[in-house]
C-alpha cells in the first residue's frame, strides 16, 4: 500500500489512534513505531505499584504486543523515529544501528513527554528515581522490598532486569526525599510512607499541589504531616549530594540526609524529532494543533502529552498532559484519518489526586492572576459543607472553592478536597465548564439527593450559592 497511517509512539494516544483507524478502515495499513519495549501502560498507576497496592507490574498494561497484532496493526518496538520530512512525506527510523526511510500517507506524532530531572544537580546518582517509566517503577519497588519478601517475577515483561537486580541486592532505604509536591510527589509520599520510610517532601511553593489552590494545598499539607511526612515548603532544592549514591538533599537553607530520592518536578513534551520539519510548536513548547489534532503540515497530526489542545474556558491553546486527553484525542484522530472528521475535544485541566485519605479535584481556572491574563475579572469563594446528611454516618467535611468572572457570572473553575467521595464531585464542575455555565446556572442544577450520598444541598451547590451571592451583592 502507498498511504500507510504511521504512528510514532505506542502508548495512550498512539495506540488509541491506530486501533480506531484500523477498526473503521480495516484495509488501511497502520504502522506504529515505538522507541522502547514498553507499550500501552498506565503511568498513573506506578505510585500504587511502588506502594504495593497493585500486585504485579503487568497489571498496569492495557495491551500486549500480541493484542496489538491481533488488531491488524504493524507494531515495531525498539524503532526510534528520529526525523520527519513533511515535504517528502517520510519519517526516518533507526533500529539496531540501521536507518531507513518510511513513507506515510498520514502521520501521528504521539511521542509523549519526559520527566524533567536535569534541573536538579545530582539526579543522576544511584538511588534517585523519576517515576515516569515502568523500569523505574520496577527498580524502586525492588529497592524497597526487604530480603525474604516475594518479589515481582515480571514474567516475560521487557523489564530492565539488570537495573532491577542491582537494586534488589541492596538494603532497603530507611529514608527518602521527594523533590516536587505535584501529583507524583504527593502520591509517592503516600507510597513511600506506607512502606515505612521516613519521608521528606520538598516544594518550592508554600503548599503542595499548587495548581489545586490554597484550600486544597493546606488540607493536603495537614494530611501529609498527620501521616508522618516531613514537609519542607518554600524550599528550593539546590542539589542531591553523595558519592555514587544519593546521601542527602541540599536546599537553600538546610542539608537533609536521605537514602533515596524521587524527583517529580514536572515533564516536558518530546518534540525533538520534529526539528527541521516545519511543524510548528506552540508557546508551551508542545506541538500546535487545530480542533482535529492537525498540525500546520498536511497529513501530520499530534496528540497526547506532546501536543497542545484548546482550553474550554479561555478558548486558547494550552498544554495539560493527562491520560484521558491523550486517549480521547488519539481515538478522534484515528476516526479522522479513517474518513470521519472528529474533533479531539477541549480540555479544562480536570484532575484528581489522592493523598492518603484526602481526595482532591480541580478543573478550569482557579488562579486569579491567570484568570486576569485571560481577560476575566475573577472572584472566588471557599466553603466547607458535609458530604452526606448530618444524621447519616460516614460523612466528612468537603471543602469547595469556586472561581467565576464577576462581570458575566461565568464559572471559570473550581477545586474540591475531602475524605468522603470528594474528588468525583469535580466532574459536576467540569461538565458545567464545558457548557459555559454561569454560577447561577450551576446553583440551579438538579443534583441527586439521598442521605447516604449527599445532603439536600450538595457542597457544590452550597459553593455556587455563596459565590453567586458575592457576585450579585
């Protein structure tokens, strides 16, 4: 065939696109190039594997190479696409020291993102991990497993056995540093704390999860402290000290001895293969795309953690690398390539995270400075209400922050934290954002009520009622 659909990247966006295209256009040749050996794995499940709640590393896999082959997709692992020639309609692929040119009819760049670790001096020492790969998760769990405990045998998974064995032979660490208090940092604090380590979390801002707002951050900080995590807030990590292995974290004000470290300061999009291709990048550094995932070059698409999307609140391009965004965009592009143009959908940055028993959610724009930059006049209110009827057992305080535009009353975003099914309530706010709802309209939503599930006035409705009063008053 002369017009194969070529996909670069064998994870969420890439395989979603390849699978959907093959289902809808079974005669179309679909080729997926994957740089590594791992495909279709759950990044978000890694902290829970390290903790031990997920028993086997293989449980994090969605598709095996055999599953992909059964779908009629030509999957080529250990094949790195190093260049794109959009004029010629080819990609340059390296494998086993050889370089070949592969023509394409349509091309999807779904190369994901990589963990940022070069911003921390000493992050290359032994005992330092970035939880962004299956091999790193396997090695860290091996490091944490005491002698005599049954290790994960991995079966026929493509694990870096040499790296795992090297850590399995070492005494488990007694203490660990976590550099960064975002999603990964908070989840790893729970994972390592549950393993009995003395955990130190270092965060540059005044509270963890800064994108979730002050109320959530302060609640999470209190929860982490209650579980024995030592917080070093407003603390800039200068380096990780030691010889071959990490021995201490050095900040602008202290030196803290540790036996291991996890660096979770963020990710950056993988776009190097597009250098010289003429494919435009957005202000974020990720690939600029339209509502169908198309780049500025004919027949070239991008999706997942390497691509921008349109923000549901501002209407402007934004980069928020999350799992659903990647899967949804990949599936839409697969349909488009197969002949049914399908928008990839807007994003609102909707996310949830767990910190021990605290459940946290956020969506849209909460930060006032960012809201003003987008042309809004932000106003916020924070309330705390019960998660169930007061007489029904099992309830807990739920704190909700809502932000709106004072002039129009339009809902801009929100955040939620609590211990009783708090996080899932964020979906109500995300849905309202997609519909451009005002706070008054949010207040009038007909949400379900029964004592085991919610009070008559759900905490989301209480927050909307209070914020609407501020706007109208």
